[in-house]
């Protein structure tokens, strides 16, 4: 089957490469000519483990190609995926659907055969209805149906998530749409990956509800971590204790500096706006957004406290280890490191930093931060070291070397990757999250 993937960003490129690896013929389409040129040269626009190798293998096999010409790319495609960005709209937090609508209009003008139009982008409830209206109003003579097929990919583990999904959600009640989508996902269906057919609007809401629930779990355990510090409990023990309950589960119960990335911040806001439009308040999600936003600055203040307080911190230097919102990605969107660094800078602290993949994207967002070539270059001369992102490279620091390079042996572990007794035995002043 030929598949057209409109949008060659994170979702479109990963999905397109994986579909090609299943044996489909896939064309990835993007308006950004420089991105397409780089892809032709084998240069990935994002960092995702294993993606470059997967793309190269399927390009070499003739199953994966790239173009800026939408009309050429969708010709003969039985499934046309819309996988463009839906960022938060400036000013009001609604999802910006301008890219989705623009693709729908261009697809409608160039549709040359019967096809299923699939919204892979994360979109608010009712977007599929609008995409259907746009295409229908074009007067196309070809049979089409609009399907919602939300993605559930974790950055840093996207290829595995795509090939071994918990579930595949397909929103359509149209038999033509169901038949095409069954063929698209046939390799996974044969592997017994569960396919859930629901209404289009249900599929659209499933994506937002899932992300809001996961964001709630993260925010809940972060608040429990704060309480643990006050009462002398250990948040890791609390996480294990509640996570062993099958009704709760252990995932997303790791205390830290708050969630960020390309999905949770914008999707929780978009869900709030949808609920507001339909006069159905979502007070829990509203609280989650507010608490998470304030937590990131609070982590900066936690570092200042480790330096002796706001006044004592002025003129000192802090090394930040990790800048991306999570490891195994170069994504800086809404990363807690941005707020932590700004809080320190506002207090008169100089900041150095190192991240294995994120510094190129971080530099314009954090112009006052000194980007260093490696971990130990960032640590040199620092009055305190803060671990902000749990990259593997930070899990086994050479502690004697750190003590020698740093001006003071002060470690603030915002991801709880070290054991307090071990670090204190090595002669460090140690601060972590939710552990007395």
C-alpha cells in the first residue's frame, strides 16, 4: 500500500519510517525544503535513538522517500496522514489548527484517487469534522473518509512504541475507513497489538485524556514529594508502595522538576480550552497545569537554598547537568531547565551547562547560560551542581574528580538518580526530591 505522510517532524518521520519498515511504500512530504534536502542527505531533523538507521535502511530499500510536492506525494496513496504541528495558539492556549486546515485544503485540491485522510496530529474534538467539511466543499469526485488515528509515542522510545504499541486507536465508523486502516496496521494486527475502533470524536478525546491523566500522575507525585520532605518520608518508597497497586500502576510516578516537552504542556492547555468551550470544567487538569508551571521555578529556588539562600547565592556559579525535558531527545520545549536557569540568573547566579544532545536548541533559549563541551567542563569552578535531566552519562559521575573541579561539593539531584548515603559518604552536601 502507498502511504503519504504530510509533515516530516517528530510524529510524521517516525511514523513514516516505521510504516516503510512494515513494507508499505511511504512518501514523507514537507513544505520545508531545507528539511527535505537534509533528509535526502541522511541528516535527521530531530534526535531519536535508532531513527537515522531506520530511515537509511528503508530509503536504501526503496520504500521511503521525501518530497516537497504534495500533489506528487499523495498521488496513488490509499492513506494520507496529516502529521503537522498543532502548537498552543499565542494568547489563548487553544491548539493552533492552521497547519492542519492548510493541509486539508491542499489535499482536497490535489486528490486524484479514493483515499482515507488520517489525522495523526493531536487535535481537539471536532477537528475531523472540519477536515471532512473542507474536503467535501472542494467538490472532489473521489471517495474519501476522514479518520482520527492519534499517536502515543514517547520521545526517546518512539520506534519501540510504534512497533510494539499498547493499543492502536482508530476513530471512524465508516467501513471504507476501517478496511484501509486495517491494511495499514495489518503487520501489528498479526502481532496481536490491540486495535480499538471508536467514533472519530472519541479518538480525538482519547489522546488528550491520556496525556492529561499522565500529567496528573506526574504532578501528584511531585506534590507528594514536597509533603515527604516536610514529614520525613521517602517519596521513592511512597511511589513504590502505591505503584504496586494494579489500579494505580508504577509508571509516571517518579518525582522531579515537573513535566515539559512537546505534548503534555500544550495538550493539557488545549483540553482546558475545549472543556471551556463546551462549558464542562476540568478543575483537576486546571490545577495540574498551575502546579506544574509553579514547580519549575520552585526547583530553581531549591538550588538557591542549597547555596545558602537567595542573598548568599549572588555571584556564585551553578552547573546544570541536562537541559532537555527528558533524556534521549534534543527537545527543549517547556523543559524545566529553562525555568531553573532563569531563576538562578535572576538571583545573580552565573550558570554553566552541558547536555549530550540539547545544547544547540538550548543556546538561543538560554543566551546567558555558558554551554560547555562536556560534563566536567561545566562543573569546573561551580559552587553547586544541579542534575536536571537524567541522562545516563550523569548516573556514574567520577565523584573525586567532581570534588576536585568544583569550588564546593554541593550536589542538587532533581531526578533522584543517586542514593543520599552514597553521595554524603563521598563528602558532598546533597539535596534531592522528596527524601529527607
